[in-house]
C-alpha cells in the first residue's frame, strides 16, 4: 500500500531565509498524525508545498504515490487541505460553496448526499443557505473545513484548525474528523494545542527551524523524552552536583527533575539524604507532550545558538 | 467518463464549475455589473449626440448619433470584459479565497478558459444591453452580423485576457485602479469612439494607429455601416494576433504560478 504522504528531502528557501531544511517524513494511509512546532518552524510551508501552493527548492512530495508537482492533478484530487487563514467567498452561501468546491474536482449532483453529510456532521445544516459573509467566525471555520472535505478526499490536512475556536465546536469537529479517520481517511493536523495532539493522534512529528526534530508514536515520545517529572520543595539549598543533569527547572525553592525511569527517584533522594537536604514536599507527575515539546525545542535551540 | 445526470463529462465539470461560479459572481450583482455600464453608455450617447450632432461630420450619410452607438457599445464591451476578470482575481487574491481554486486539480489552461469565457460573456451581455436600449432612440442597423460578432468576441477575449494579467500582477486595489485609469481609460477614449481618426491631424492619426482599441472599435463599427477608417480584415488580424500574444503570456504566467504560487 502506497503511503498517504511521502516527503523526501524537502528544502525551501525564501531569499536568504531557509524555511525548510531537508524534511523527510512518511505518513501511512489511515494514520491520525500531528505535526507540531513553534511559529516559524516551517509547518505551514511544508503543508503549502504538499498542497501545491508553494514550490519546493529541492526534494519531492507525493500523495498516495502521485508527485505533487509532476502529477498535481491526481495528487490534489486525493488531498483536502483546510487553510489556516479564515478565508471565504462573500458572493455565495454555504451549500453553493460546497457544490462549487466539489465541482472543481469533477464531482456533480451525485455528490450532494455527501455535502449533506458534511453539513450535518459539522453542525452547518441550518446555515446551508446563509451567505458566507453573514456567518460568525466559528461558523466560517466550520465552512472552511467543510470545503476541504467537499470532494471526499482520502487524505485530509488541517492546518491549525482549532485556532480561536470554542470548546463546543472543537469537540464537534474532532468527533466528525475522528469518524472520518475511523472510516479510513488519513488525517494530518498541525496544532498549537498539544493536548489535542496527545488525545487524537497516534503519531507525532515535531518541527523546529525547518527540520523534524522528533518523530515517533505519541506513547513512545512521552516515554522516551519526558518520562516523569519529580517536583521537590527543598528551600534554598545547594544541590549535590551528581543530580544537576536531571534538573529541569528551579523556582522559589521548588526543584523539578526530569526522570527517564523510576530508578532515578532513588538516586535523587539518596543524593539529597547524603547532602543532608530535607525534602519539604514531593510530587510525581506524568509528563505530557508539552514537556516533550519543551525539552526538544529547548534542547535543539540550545545546541544551535 | 460521462455522468448520466446531466451529460457533462467529468473532465469538463471542473472548468465548467469555475465558469459557472464566475458568471454567477457578476450576475448576482448585475445592477452594478450590467445595468450600471448600460446607463453610463446611454448618458454618453445622450450628452454627446446632443452637443455634437450638428457640429461633427463623420461618414457621408451617417448621422453622428448613429456613428456614436457602435463605438460606445464596443468601448463598454471592452471595459467590462477587462473589469470582470481583473476585479474577480484581485478580490479573490485580497480576500484570500483564490486558494479554493488553487487547491483543485484544475489546470492552468482550464483556469484561463473559465476566466476568459466569463469575461467574454459579461462583455457581450453589457454590449447587447446597450444595443437593445439604444435601438429605441437611434436609427441603427447591423449590416454585417459576423463582423460585429467577430470583433465583439475577439475584443472581449483580448480585454478579458488583459484583465487576467492585471489581476495576477496587481497585489492591491490601488494598483488595479492604476491599470484602469492609466491604461484602459486613455486607450478606450483615444480609440475613435467619439470621432473618426480621419478628422485628426496626421501625427495623431499615426499615433491612434498604434492603439489596439482603435482597430476593435473601427472593425466593430464596420459591421454596422460597411465602412471604417481601415480595412476590417487588417483590424481583425491585428486584434486576433494581439489576443494570441496576450493569451500566450497569460498561460505562461499561470503555468509558472507567477504571483499565485510562491
């Protein structure tokens, strides 16, 4: 089975700015994949190249085996992209826009049942005949997602779909997207909301300065990079040097240690005991993607600068 | 592959949908895109014919008001064909919704054809509107329908194509306004809409012959009166060649993704 998305050695520079610096990534069919990274990491540039909106300086991308430059018609037919900007066409209503969008992809009246399903699934059914201009921001966002789905693409890319979207819509939207994923559609999303990626996605890629700095299943990333966090309230003390490497942060006498395995708790505690430092309070926390993200982004920016 | 529901082959449905959207876009605001230019042309007709009817001599046996009508029709056809493709593109670019078309499998040729035909149809609808209203006031007959049709078609195609170039090139509304005010308006007013270039001093006659609008107006007018300032076949060749050159430039721009795909 061809991968849903295959990215090989993608470079992109805008003048002297190197936006993408050799990105390789394979996303299998049926995956729910998250692409994370701070602003300017190159996520949107990568998606724009995938969508054919930007041309790569080097490298190639294919969608279900079709090159997005040389076989762009087949590639785009299989791809639905939700743009990040909240754009709309002020001349038409929601249903007209969806019909046009499906029509551009060669789909006609036989597609109307699917359009109804999208309208229903995204809570737009009662707005179908409302002009795009008159929709609220949240409704415009739903319409934008609906437009990307209008031709029923097997590969769906959502670029920051939940930026500025309220909780109710997020739940509705993810419910519908999860259903599509369950039915076999490949979903790729970029997001700033790490908890979203953590609960929805089976695999995560993290980008930093135009490169992928981590790529693994969500579970592995959580285990490998962050493990657990030990927060000790010690007061103002001099830490033994042998546990400095585990220290993540320190604030007002509260020291946070990042632990890769549970045996390190004993190491920290015994070192403190030897140094005759008294533990006032102790907490052990599960790490989340935010910790992974911070440790990776912090780590690589430290090694670069 | 034929779709049974309405017999439009699927490979045509993409460009057909884009054309339909472009047609609806101007038809939804027909008051502004069709009625307004018809009114403007009729105002020109009323004022200029009143002021100049007894002062200006053009062709023997052709009253000035009758002479004026084909020029005004053609000027409106050209201006509206340009306005249709250029304003649609600049609006979609500024609003950002052009991305909906750029994400589709439509080829650059299909994109061009859809915008071109929408511009032609807008131009022809406006031209027909002016003709239908003017024929109530002015004694005017088409003597060579095919000549009228050929110039209206090629002229609106030429300006529709030029509008696509302007729409792709311009990034802001003021740049588009500059196109309108510094290129389209002077070329259309100095093309012999309101006079026969034979009435001009030799230098201005020569200069007028460098203006492609002159050939479109003159050839179109030939279809009404059977006479013009130059041979209609020369005009047709110049207009046709200009269209082909602009169409090739436009297709090259679209294929390269100039200003549309970074």
